[in-house]
C-alpha cells in the first residue's frame, strides 16, 4: 500500500465511526466508467457506486444541469411549491403506470414511504386494520429500522432489536408459502424483481405474476423495490415491466440523481389516497438541486435509449460469461442476471479472484463471498466490458 493510501486509512480510523469494511482503495477522480486512485492508478469501474452512477462519473451534461441549478436555487423546503419537483415527477411518471410521486433521499426512505403509505391506505381508505408487510427471503430493503424489519436478516439487525412489528417473510418461488402467510392483517407484499444484495437473483416472471395475482385476490397491495434494479438497468426502465406487472407502488433511489442522494416512491392514484397533508414528510426530499439533476438524468436515459442499451450490451456480456462458464465449470458455478445487473457465482472462495481483478484494474463487488457482482454505468463502453471478460478468463485460467 502506498503512503498516500496509508495516510487516508489512518485518518479515517481516527475520524469516522467504524461501520464500513472498505476496499483497500482510496478513489480520487472519476470520468465515465474510469476511476483513478490517490496514486494515479486507473481502474475500469464495473460497480458505478453500487448501481448509483448510472450515467458514469462526472457526466458533462449532468454536471451542466447541476451547475445551472446551483446558480439558481438549491433548497427552500417542502413548505413551498417548486417547479423542479414537478418536472421530475412528470418525467418519472411518463415511464410507468403510476400517477403520483413522493420524493425522499435514499432507498431505505423510499421503502419506508411505501410501507407507511400501504398501512395508512389500509387504515384510512380501506378502513381495514391491515398492517402486515410480507417480504421475501434474500431481499434487501435498507438499514432504517422499518426497512431492516422488512429485510429480515438477523445478521443485519444484530444489536439493534427490537425492530418494528408487523413484518413477515416467506421463501421466494413458493406461492403456497405466500398463501399460508397472507391473512386479514396483510397490507402488502414487497418484492425486488431481481434481488440485488441477495447476490443478483432474478425472480421468475411466472412467480412474480402469481404474487401480484394473490395480492389482488386477497385485497393486499403489491409493491416493488426498484432501488437497485430500476432506472433502466435491466433493459426496461423498471424491472417489474419485464413480467408485465402493475405494482401499486415502487421505491426508487440509487441512480435517480446519478450520485446525489435522492429517492422516490411512485404510486397509483388510488394508493396515494392514503396520504394527506402532514401524513409523511422529509426536509430534503425533492429539493430543487437534486430534482433538477434527477430530471436531467431521466431525460438523458430516455433520449439515449439507455435501458435498451443496457439490455443489449448486458445480454452480450452474459452470453460471453455464460460461454466462459461452459468452458470453466470447475471455476464458475453460474452466471445470472438481467441487463447490466450480472452475478458470476464462482465455485470456490471469490476473494482471490476479486483481489486479482482489482490488482489488474477492474472494480466489481464480491457478494456472499462467491459472487462477482457487476453493476456498471449504463453508458459503459462495450470495449470496457470486453476487457473485463478477457481479464476474468485470464485470471480463472491462471494466466
Ligand atoms: N433496496 C434495495 C433493493 C437496495 O439494493 C438498497 C441498497 O443497496 C436499498 C433498498 C437501500 O438503499 P439506501 O442504501 O439508499 O438506503
């Protein structure tokens, strides 16, 4: 490790709460899908800030929108009407069947908004005491207490109990288990169509349609967490659209403002009746600066057909990695994913492969110790994906 890196690491030890286990890397600069560390070494970024920097680092058009809005207005609070929020709502809602937006600041908050709206809709509109939220094993919905309860993973809630009540979990791909879990207290079922933190696990379309049909039959709401799999990443603007679903609400965040903290809940008119003035709020939600930036992000994604592109180049990379799996089945167990949300599950411990990729200048994530997770910018160049595939083959073949 270099002197510059060691100095940063030591300073962090002194100054920050210890809540992250970091990669052995301090990043100084980014451009598109390239990053440079504090020693000037260049990397190809296949992680994009964990699916956040969808348009690449320091995208010039997004930078221009940010600079223009920074000179005009940053924040006035939700006490005021703001055209910037409406512009963003109009753009986002044009991509889906939903008709109302609520803006917040993160994925966890977007899920909290979905959960709160589901409960309040049941109590105030349906006049039913239905409050229970059912989620799927392997999901991840965030780290606030409500989102942690929804995530239902003991390792993440260790030391933080008690968590809020009213959450229940069932195994995915098992409609009978869901039927058994649903009852008069069920307010909603919340799913990620492609489980991200769970190791890039796409759920079968038939299963997802079955979940939605059950919700309709039992009078429960159907909610999709699009925080990681949304915003064009899987080849459609929203992952639920692959299975022809019509969720009552979705949660959005990550790449919404290309790196500025922003989240949103998009809901149907009917479900949105559950909120009234004062029911739910957040100081920063939908601020003028983040809204203007996010509007530009959505505009660029739509103008440049980036969802289609993600589907196309993601499929090509998956085919290439699938071919590698066929040739090296003793090294790669499975390649799975949709669009530019790809997991390469290795047969053995993935840490040495992940470390060697890093040493050779490729940044990806290692999930559950064995799965290399790729979540690159939707604008990544195909040649960058090619060189990743070549390098991975070299490493796995001992070259
Ligand atoms: N939902 C999903 C599917 C996620 O992947 C994440 C974060 O990784 C979250 C929610 C939480 O988002 P945030 O970290 O912005 O609160």
